[in-house]
C-alpha cells in the first residue's frame, strides 16, 4: 500500500510541477524503450525481484497513455495485489528461516 501511495504522490508531483509544453516535448518517464538508463534503476531492480515487473510496467504504460492515475485503477490494483502477495510470501519465508535458525542454535 505504501509503495502504491508513494507512486501516486511522486507522479502527481511530477505532473503538477511540469509545465504542459515541457511535458509535451520531454521524453516520457514512462517510456520503457530507454533500457540503458533503466538497468541501473534500483526501484526497477527491486520490483523485478518480486515477479511483479510486468504489472508495474502496465501501470506505467497506462499512466503514459491517460496522464491520470484514476484511469489506471485496474492496473494499480493488480500491481498492488502482486506486491502484497510477494510481501506475504517473503515474510513467511523469513519466519521459517528464523525458526530454523533458532532450532539449530538451541541447546539440546
């Protein structure tokens, strides 16, 4: 939820702070054809590890097309669900690792 809200705030700030003429003439931040720049992006790397990258790109493409996050609620919700599922699975994985670690170090 925090990730989605941060995404909304960041994009709202970008749209509100960018003059219309500049926005029209500048390359879109949602343009996925800029591969060399994107490969070093830590956010893209993090999202790729979750398995939700395609859904993240769908949100970005929708934003680029509609220029209004409200028109992209379906994509945002699907991405959010994917991220929540990843977080739940990751927490479970960490819990199991902690249990295994405490079992191995406990005196017998």
